[in-house]
C-alpha cells in the first residue's frame, strides 16, 4: 500500500494566497508527503451553511454569493495563470447559486450536503494550481470517488471496506506519480449523492484516507502550533504539549478542544498511525505528536471547553426503586435519533446532555415529538446556554486528594452537572456560558501554572 505521509490543511491554512503558499512550502519540505487533504477557505463553509438554511431575501442571498466570489477571486488574482482554475471555480459558484435558490424554497439535509461541499471543491482547484506554479507535480482528485458513505446526510457514516478498496484502485496509483490534492469533509453514497461527515469532518476524512492508504503518518496543519494545556485565547499562559497519548487526545477532542475533530483519532488508532498537529503559519515552532505510547503521563494534562450545550432533566417519582424507566427513556430518544453525550442519575431524576452530530450549527435540540413522549413518563426540563468544562489527565479514578484542589478552586461557581468515574482520563462538569471562561482560567492557574 502507500507508506507515505498524509497532510491535512484546515480553513485558516488555506484562507488566502499567502496562506496557501505556506501550505505549499510545508508540502515541499517533506518529500514523503504525497496526499494532501484541504478544507474550504476560511469563512466559506459558514456562508454556505447560511445559504443552505434557506435565505429568503434575494438581496441578502446575493450579498453572500458576492462574498464567496470575492474570497476565491482574491486567490485567483494572484495566480500566474488562473484560466483553468477560474473556470472550475466559477462553474461551482454557478452551482452554489442554483442550490441556494432551491434552499430558499425548500431546504433539506441532502441539498445542504451538496451545497456545503462546494467549499472544498473550490479550494482544491486553487491549491492545485498554486502548487503547479511552484513547480510541483500536483493532481486534483475528487475524494467522492473514494470516500464512500451511507446516505445519512449531514452526519454520514463511512463504509470502511469500500473506502479501502477504492483507495487502492484509484488513489494510491496517483500518489505514486504526483502530489494528490483532495477534499476533506465530503464523500458520496452508493447512488453518487454528495454527503458530509459532519461539521469539522475534514480531520476525520483525512484520518480515514490515511487509514485506507496505510499512511506512515498524518499531519494536521491548523492555526496553532500544536495542542496546548488549554486554549491560549482563554488562558494566555497555556503551554504547548510536545507529546500526548491517543487516549488523552481523544478525550480532548471529544470534550471540545477545537484542534481536532472528535472522530479524527479513531482511524489512526486502529492502524497505529502517529498524528502530528502543527501551525501552518509557524511550522518552525514544531507541534504535538499523538502516539500510543508516551514518555510521561501526568495526572493533569489539559483543560477543554465545549459550549452550546443542551441539558435535559427528567424527573418522576415513578423512578424510585423502579426498573425499566431508563430503558424506556432511551428507547424514546433512540426512536427520535437523539444522541446522548453525558448522563447523571439520582433516585427520581436523570440529567443528560445532547450531542451535536450534524452540520446545522447552534445548540442541539430535543425534538418536540420526543419531548411529548417523554412527558408521558415524567416532567421534562430543557436548559440551554451551558458550557462543558473537561479536565483531562491520567489515572484520575485511582488518584487521591486532587478533587479537593479542583472543586476548591471552583467553590464560587454553580456547577450544573458533574460526570466522573466512567473514564480514568477525565472529570467534567457544566457551568453557565457566562462564567465558563473564568472557570477555565482559574483551573488553569491552579493546576498548570503553579
């Protein structure tokens, strides 16, 4: 199979001509990099999602389309020969215009996937031409020919066997001849319909491709030099982590560390592919290696913050010393395709958070039909404007004394929900979004800056 390196570049890394030029330099610096996965240019996906949600006002719709054209024209204008790339980009923009008009009449998940995929389809035309003008043999490849998924639009599930077979047939031979530029985030179902892997799925698709070609490594290039003890924009004294285990990084991704998509590490973990995270703006600063085995495993590794949380609390005296209640609750949630993230229980109540699983944006919602069924069993209280704070570490369930340090630091905060014990790698809780950053700052000062 491949035994070459896969490099993925996020939206900020391909935001404009200068950013794409830095990407090209990174690719040039590693002759083993033969497969490049690109996101849409920064800001493009948000604009496409807005169009997909259905913009009724034609003037506003035109303004969004103009912004999209301006972002891509800014790159085209700096290419030496933009003729072919411009023709391809304008064709896709025509498609966006038609799809946006259709969405203004009747939006759908299928149409949304087709529309939001256009960002990656355009950016890869630009990056491929830029690479060629730097003297690099580059081939643009439509990943929809390989990344086969089911038809669950907005959160498609990959079909691993098909992806592996198609990659061996179509992708690996191309990588042996040139640097292949392809898209993240998107795939196609058996009928050829465009699908997406969910918001942030570019990392995931890069890992799936790396797995399919049995890559020697996967590089995730973003706008920060690796993984930090927390978001430096929240805690300025946050420090970079040179090396982290798959288990720790998975927890960080799952609990909101925007450096990685939560599913990214699963394919890499399956095939023991080391993952590097670095900044395309400052590649000389190095980054973070994610591996199975690391030299040190501290009690506290990092803090993560995930906002836009929805908590549902179910209360009923029927729960007291009863069995089957929770089974009925989860039967209803499964029926309405509601994904649960965290859960805590008492004798007469259960609190749970809803998982955000699609490209719609905003806080996850409890469907009205599910709420009606649940209210036949118990009272239902839905709370928004919450954030999840997660403390990531090692052997936490086997360690003594640190809980006093953690919760003593948080004595002035109202903790809405606490989850602990299910994993030795995390302790997490909900707070109101208005104090979430303050909670991160105080914890980081106490646990990481002493």
